[in-house]
C-alpha cells in the first residue's frame, strides 16, 4: 500500500514593510510494512514427453505379415504386436538343420577313423603321415560341427525375431509400418512402433539459458502451462539438470527435466510448455519496497541557533526511515530475500509501520501565496480585473 503524505507548511506573512518569512516542509511518499510472499523464478520453454518410451524395431529383414495394434492401442509386456513373413527364415532353419546333421555324421566317422589309425600307429603299423592326416580330419570335423551348431542357433533365434513382442506395458504412440511393407535391418534397426509406458507420469524437457542455469537445482518446484489448456496450470518438480550444453545460433542452453503427474491425462506428448521454475521463495513474511532501503531524506538545514535533533544514521547494515506522527527517524533492519521489487524484513520494524520510499521536491509557500493570494491581504473591490 503506497500513499503520499503531505505535511502542510506553516508560513508567517508579515505585511509590515512587505517583508515575508516562510518555512518549507518536504513531501514524502510512504508505504506500509505488510506481509506477503517473495518469489524468485526463471522462465523457459520445453516439450512434454512420456517419462519412459521405447522404440520397438526388428532385428531381421522381411515383409510385415500381420500387425495387431494401432495408434493409441493399450498393450501389455510380452504381447504380440506384429509378425514378419517366416517363409525365408524357416527355409534357412531347415538348411542349417540339415547342415548340422551332416556335420554330426562327418564327426562320428572322422572320430572312429582317428581312433582306429591311432591304435594301429601305436602298434607300429601306420606311418606318422597317416596319423597326422587322421588327426587333421578329426579336428576339422569338430570345427565344422561347432560352426553348424552356431549357424543353427543363430537362424533359430532370427526366426523367433519374426514375432515382435511389446517390451513394456503402455500405449502405442506411433506406428511406422503397414502390413505388406518390407523392412530391412542391414545397417540399423528400423523403428516399427513407439510405446509409452505410463502417460499418467509425464516429464517436460526445458531448455534453460546459460545465464539462469546456475540457479536451477534438483528438487525445485516448477509450474507450466500449455496452449491446449490456457486456463490450467500444471505443477512439477525439477528431477535432473543435464550437463550437456546445446548451442543454437550462438545461444547456449541446458536441458532441465521436470517431472509432472498427469492423472487426468490432459498432457499429451509433444505439447509445448511455458515453464516457470521457482528458484527461491519465502512466504508470509514482512516486506517493504526496495526504495525504502535506499531512501535518504534531504531535510532543510536547521537554523544555526537551533538545537540538533536529527537522529544519527546507522553506519553499517540496512536501514529504513520510519514516519510516525510527523517524526522521521532511521531504523536499522535485518533484510532477507528480495525479488527486485520488494525485500524481506526479518527484524527491526513491525507490520503496519510506515516507511518512507521517496521525497518529492520541496514545496515553496511563497510561490503559492503569489499564485493564490494571501488570505490576510484585503481584496480589490469587484474582484480581480481581467
């Protein structure tokens, strides 16, 4: 509450010899000490996203034969969501199975031949060359057997990849393929679906300017709005301040993750959020305008023979000037947080006290007398002439 207090001027007009004596009194602007909240915050923009989402792809190439889910479908972990054509993979599996059987038969024969030649060699019947050839054939058969088993296992696993399961329970946000479409996984895994785990828990990825990032800490409260619901305010909490900087057009920003509940499912992935992060706040405290802490009165100098009554100003710390029944006195105060407009007062003054925030130019009573005329002087008959 701000108001202007005008202290009227006492003027003595002495008409004898047209001599005049006047005394001016300054005009002060004041404010009442009151309770309130002081909040410091920073603003930013960001994007609403699910807390956990998974891109589901395929590790094998083929044609999409069946799709069992669509956009916004609810899925459970382990549920079949698509199938690839299995013809080629099943043929590869049969080929590997036959190759494995052949390798097993070859290993059995080479092992028996190796044992027979080894027995004859130990009896001195077989030459060293025959023994070495038998050893070589046996080792080669074992290696071929191991390779056939590995190929069979790989093709069998690839066949299982033809059936695509949901890795998590959630909602399908995006479907990138249609039935009959060919997908190739030669260089990277193509994305078939994007599944969000729980849309009741969302997060906002805010891009905070480098000038403000030093004030952002984990656990701070945040509020944000989205254009879809301009009248609603959503609450969140800072859960992570990422250290990786992003530079765009010479502007450096950092990603700040804000988690927010979404029980009513109003928040949709991809919405743009206008974010306010509360970096510091105090509530229900005594506050004064910042001008009260910097104000210094310019009082008229008293006559030389007048007794000194001006109070001494405190040398250290903050102070305000309190006005009470025409008396102006400095009072030391202990200050706290400020938001640039008002400052917290911890001690020194109380609620309801009147503090001075500014001083207007001195009021000259003689100028007013000249403009309005002295009430003590006789008026010209007939009033003022034009």
